[in-house]
């Protein structure tokens, strides 16, 4: 089954796809971030400690 994701409103080329993470106690956090699939765009939305941030620079983690 193929999923359809929303188009990125910034670049209108990529799609916004969800990413999940784990909380401090190890519980799963579904859809913690949405990122654009266009590597040249880099647009993202994140939820951190209940606050929404948009467009922060993203990169690879050393973890």
C-alpha cells in the first residue's frame, strides 16, 4: 500500500514525511517531526517539549 504525503508548501517539489522518535523514558513519540523529501529544501516541523519549531537547520546526528 502506497502512502500519499502532503506537498511541501515551501518548495512545492518535495513531500512532507513524518519521523518518529523516543522520549526520555523510552516511550515512542509518533510523528515528532515532518521533513521535506527534497534535500535542497530542508524544510521541517518539529515538536520539542510541547513547542512547535519550523525551519530549523537539520543535520545528521553523531549518535
